């Protein structure tokens, strides 16, 4: 399965249009009159398939909901400009509140001019930006600004934890980078055009480091943030490699993200390049390895060096009982950060029903933890004392900040063992 097939089909229809190249070849001949060229140009530019109204592709919300669950902090309406949670601020008022800033820039669109018309180029870029808006909206992101080939998103909600806002930004960036670097790139390769790419920068500024206020004059102002970390998110985007995501040190530290996902940066000479900012303090940057992160989800499969989305027949389901209010909720993989002390139930399911162990099967459970707290407690791995051996359900408690897995191995006599993982964040 591919995500956003309707978007792929729409862009495929646009980039497969070869009339621009045919026109370019024809109009380059000396025998064609200026009048004929003008008529050809007008005919092409007014073609119904090219100049139809603005592209509004129906976004299938069910795809992301099935994989990531409903996001409680997504907006009921999609708007641009002032963040809805801070619109109460008057022109001379200020408020300190955290903000996760994400900048995404489309690279390579200039080369589209070599093959496509302005109408086609506009549709291609508009389709990508429209998809970015929809994906970010699902994960609770607010569109603060569209900037030519780029988009500036804010992940912040009143009542939402900083950790969950960071996770939402990472999930948005990962899904978009995967789509553009793989499925979308295939379409461009098939037409002999260098694929479009993206560069993304993400950083979080905490409450005391972010000031929300108006810039400008009454009637001509913008409600936005003043923060080193907003500025650094933009710098991170500018420094990111093609189809790369750079994050600030705060992003790594707040979730104690493992080195497998947040990696040291290197310059063009393969020398370590630690910092995005050096001044009154040195502030680190990290390459967020979105491919490794995407592979932590059980619905991601690698086929012939390609990533495909395929929900497995046998998988682990998860429920979490909040340690503060006792509320029990279904937890989707990497969807938010579970509060330490919360009870977690993992259970095996087959085709969405409770899994029944066969007589010849053996079932083993273990936890695979990461982060300083688990390392200091010497609890990077444990098997729950073996009490869940041959059980289809495993109960545990969120104990350490970081990114962790619960792993279940179904051992079979006459076929390959089945290894299943379920990833979670803990705050």
C-alpha cells in the first residue's frame, strides 16, 4: 500500500504531460512563424487539463487515523496565520509559552521550468504544499506561513505537553519526507526529471525561551514567536541535506531520543559538525534518521530496498491506563509520550482479534529500553521474569524516559519464528 495514492495519481497526470517538450522542440525550428508559436502557446496554456481550477484533492483522513490514531490536538478547522490558541493576545500583550517550530522547503522546483509550463509547476508545488498542510493538521500542526516553496508550521496547543508536540512534529516530518523521497520520486524518475526534494528543520523552545506577541502596527501585524529556537529551526532547515531532517538539541533531550534516530552531523569533508549555533552557549544539531524511525513501526515493510506500508496480520495492540486519572486509552505506535508510572497492557492480535496460541507454539516477551534512566537502572532489556511465557498478553509499567519497544517472539516448530515489536515513547 502507498500513502496518499490520489496525490500520486494527480501529480503523475501532471508530470506525464509531454506537450511542453513537444512544443519546445517544435517551436525551436526556424520554419515556425511567430504567429504559429503564439497560437501553440495559447492553445497549450488554455488547455482544460492544465488550467483547470485550483487543485483540491480529497485527503483521505482514514489512512493516517488507522496508522496513528485520532490526534486529540488536531484542529477542527485548518487556517493560516495567527495560531488559534494565542489569538486572544491583544496588540500590546505578550505571553511566554513553548513552541515547536518546523520549517520545510521544497528543493529542485527550479529545474521543472526546463520541461513544464507555469501551470504545471504551480500544480505540482501546490499539490505538495496542500498535502503538507493536511498531514500537519492531522498531527496538530498549525500552518503559520506559506513561503514560496516552503511552509512554516507550529506544533503547540494549550494543555498539550511539550513531548507530545515534538512527537507530532517528528511524525509529520517523517511521513512527508518518506512520501516525497520515495513514492513521489518514482514518478519524476519515470519521466526523466530530477525528483523534487525536501529539507526540514525542527526545534523546540521552552516556555521561558519563547515570547508570543504581535509584530508590526495595528492593522498590519503578525502574531508570532520571538525565540532563538524558532530562528534555529529555520537555520536547521537551511543546513539539512536533501530529503533530510535536522533537529535541535532540545528535541533529542526532551525525549532522550536514542542515537539510532538522532545522529551526529558531518560536514562535506566527513568531519563531525556538532553545532547549529555558537555564541553565549553552544547549541547542538542532530540528523534525525527518519528512515530508522519509520522502520520502528510494525506497518513499515522493506521490499526490494523500497519502503511500503502494510499492516501485518499478526501484531501487538496496546492500552494505557493513565497513572493520574485512571483513564484507559488505546495507544498507537509512537503516537504520544506515555507518562511514567502508567500501566500498559500489550496483547497479541490476529486480524484485529485476540490471538490464540497453537499447541506447538511458544511465546516469549521482553522489553527493549533506551535512554539514560534505563541505562542507569541496568534495565536496557528484561524478560519480565518470564511470567508472561506462552501468554498472549503482557502487563508492565512505564518506568523510564525514552523510546522503547516491547517485543514478542512466537516460536514455531515447523515454520519460521515470528518476531513482533511495538514502539512507545515515555515521558
